[in-house]
């Protein structure tokens, strides 16, 4: 190996690699082609050290299924099965726990907003976000530790940097720049619960134009017998769907919401001239404040359909509430919506190519997303992982590289999801960006993220409702990550 784990962490391949399948072989091949400095790296221990080497991450619920799938693949074909740790076994028999039960059990413990705070406060080894951040957020993440606020936790993460809930960040942690790199993409599905809204059966499908999506989530389409919705969906009429429409939205600072609102801005920013809810406001006015919607703002608005939220953060909580809401419609990432779709109708949405081209989020097509027209920030590996003040992944950067909504003939509501990892973690002694992480944990983080950015891992995603990253990105992202770790 030229670099990778052998030089960086003193690792030697497990004997089991001799009999491994293609996953382990391909991962080793990917590692061997990395060209990264090996200065200031831990040198002791095994790569997948069960005791003291497990790590946790939290944030984006869009990547919850992804992390579960890839953590198991990393275990099965690279680490081998590990023992279940104490407590409630958050990581099970893998090396990685993501959006673990303790975080999911509390309000705002998960979701992209929670991921940004988790990174800033150094509560976990890494964080996930679909936002991924604003330029202000990026300055905060690179600035004073905990600058995003909200470092006090109502729960304890399962592994180091574990601390009592009010002791983040650790006093030994140091300021550092954060890396941000996409790990996959997926669709945001629109799902309706027409149970109780119809008296003569239930429609089996729905098709919406961008204007119809705007009218529904803008609070302007009052019930399911709306004439515009019926003209495009005759089953609403034949099934006597007269019930009131209730909008079900995320209560937390959500990357899924961010993706959905970017679609609304791109496809129908002005909102229809017939709007009766928050008249005169554009969708772009609801983007900066992630939890604000027409009719759900600091001040109340008249002429709007009901809008409700769950008491907990995350897509599972939204879907649970939607199942209880007759006539409700909500949005969630495809991987989790697919697991909870019984009793719901997943809508097709018109693509940007024109009238009649209705597309459904479809796992057989890698979530039916189009990422090929996107580009990495800048020209260098450092810029590709967000380490530039001018070329980065900020969602309000003048040159936005990460918004794949409403592009071409594919499903128009798609987005990327990113991981956040601090630079300088290879330094085995203090000062360190997350000082309590053990050498074994930092080794796990390095090798697991390298695995996620490998073609082997990316090729596993399409069958799990995700779209893999463009293959041409992987070497650049891997080099940027490894060089700055």
C-alpha cells in the first residue's frame, strides 16, 4: 500500500482477507490508490478494534438507512462481526452507531440541524447533514467550538467523546476547519394518507404538477376535491375524496425540508396568483428559516389549510404522524418512506421537461435522481471537501454545486446528503479537534469514511433507495478527506 491504513495507522490486513469476497478486495484497491501524507498519525492497534474503537455519529435522517447498510457491509466484508457493547447495544455488532436510540428518543436529537450542532459541539465522531450548511454556519463550524449553540444534551452518546450531557465541548478540544463531503443522494417522496378523506374507495396513484405541489404545501388547496387536483387525478372525484387537506411538516431544522423547499423555489417560487394563504410571499422567503411555512410562521396567517408537526424530530416521526392524519400529506426521504408506505399513496411529480412527464421516486433507478449535471466545488481536492471560503458546499454560496432539484427528465425532488468530519484528527496527541477520541476510534473513522467514498460502497446504494455519487467524484473526495484527516 502506498498510504492508507498501513502507513497512517500501522494497520495490517486481517488474515480473513485471504478468503474475503470482492468487497474487501475492492476496498483495499481503493485504499492503495490514495496519495496522502502519512505525517502525525496513530501507529498502534488493530483497524477494527472492538473495545474502544466504536464510533457514533448523528444528524441527517435521510442518511440513517445508508449508515445502517454501509456499517453492516463494512463489518461483514472488512472488519468481521464485533461483540455487542453494553447499554442498549447502539452499534450492535458493527463499529458504527448512527442516529442511535438515545438521540432519536429526544426532541431535536437528530436531523440536519442537530448534525450541525453535534459537529460544532464535538458530541460525536462525525455528523450528517442534508443542508449541509449556510455560509454563516460554515464560519461557526470553523470558528469557536460550540459557536452554533445548543451544546447541552438531554442524552449521552454511546461512545467517546462521551461526557455528561452539559459538558460539551471538552476543554481539551481545539478549533479546526471542518470537512464536508457528499456521501450519497436520494429522493424526497410526497406521501398522502387518503384514509377517511374518501368515501367510495381510495386512489391508488396521484400525479402533481409543480403548481399543484406549491398550492398543496402553500396551504391554498383546501380539500381533496379541489378542481385543479381533480382534473389531473380523476380518481379523487370517482372515489368521492372530499376531505380537508392537512399538511404534515417537520418540526426541526431538517435537511429533507431544505431539499423540498429548494425544489419549490426552483419550480414554483412565485406561488400561484390564486393563493389565499400568506398572499404575495414567494417560496424563497421561507428558505432561510427552515421551519417556517405559509400559515406556520411567527405570526399566524388566514386562509390556510391546517399544518401540523410531530413533537419529535426526524422523518420517522413525521411518517408516524402522517399515518394518524386522515387527509394528510407530508414529505420524507425515500428510504424511510419506502419502509413506512403501507396505507399511504406516494405521488408522482412532473419533471422539468414538460407537461405529462410524471416521475416517481424509484429505488430501481437509484431513487430516480439526476446528479450528472452537478459539479464539485472548485478544482482541488481540498475544495471538494469544502475547505475553501469561496468554493464550498454552502447552500447559499453564489455558486451552488449541491442542488439537484428539478433537473431534467428524472424525479425532480432530490438532494445530496453530506458527512462532516473535522480536519487534524490524525494527530494522535493533544491538541486535537475532538480530544477524547481514542486512537482506535480515529482509525475507525478514517477507514470507515474511506470505505463510504469507495466505488464498492457506492455500488451498494441503488438497491436501498439511494443514488450513488457520480463515479468521477470519488477519487477527488477520497484524496481530499485523507489528506486533511
